[in-house]
């Protein structure tokens, strides 16, 4: 989660993003190979690209420039 928040902060440095403590302890890592093996899904692009696309879609709807 910290890596995701850090990436979004790079795209939106003025945003007030707060990471609250969660219930999960330790470090979690998503391995897409498991999802592909179990249900046949594989991501079309990296997580960072998904964040960027989603942020830009919302910004466009609000009349803001892409990041």
C-alpha cells in the first residue's frame, strides 16, 4: 500500500493523502502469476499505469489537465 500511495503522491504532489494504520501486519506483495494460473486473468498494464489512467479519467471529467 505504501508503494501505491507513494506513486499517487508523485502524480498529485498537492493532494492530501493519508495512510491510516491497517489491520494487516507485515509486507504484502501481489503476484499476478497466481491470478493468471487460477482464473486465467493477467493484467494488461502495470498498477502504476492503472492509477495514472484512472486519475486522468477523473481529472478529464472535472475539466482538469492530465498528469
